[in-house]
């Protein structure tokens, strides 16, 4: 099942105690859009650069407009995707 393969890397990330420490992730359903978006938000806010490298950037771009992120993090990602579209970044 394709979705299962897509959820495994994200699930391994949110299991890291420094990313999600205030929520019981045993109830997390990464097949659910809201749970998936929440998990990505947690990695973007609390993960290391190596954790963020493991995310699916298409998903970040897809969910970014509705993500609950601090302005500086959201702005960084908005600029990143804008610059990618303008071929400023490779």
C-alpha cells in the first residue's frame, strides 16, 4: 500500500521525543489529513535539519497555507517555494 510507505518516514520522525513530547502519538493516524499536517508542523517547528530533510517537500508546500506555524518559519518556507518556482534555488 503506497500510503503506508509514505507514512513510515513521518511516523519515525514524530516518535522522536524532541519533536513530539506533549502528545500521545499512539492515537495519531497519518492517513488522516489533519493528523498528517499536524505531524509535519511538529517536525518543522521542533525537528533538526536532518529531520526536515526527510519530509516530503510537496506535502509541505501543499499544507503550508493552512499550517499553524510561527511567522518566521512559515515565511521561510513561503520564500523557499517562491524562489524554487523562480529558479533562484535549484
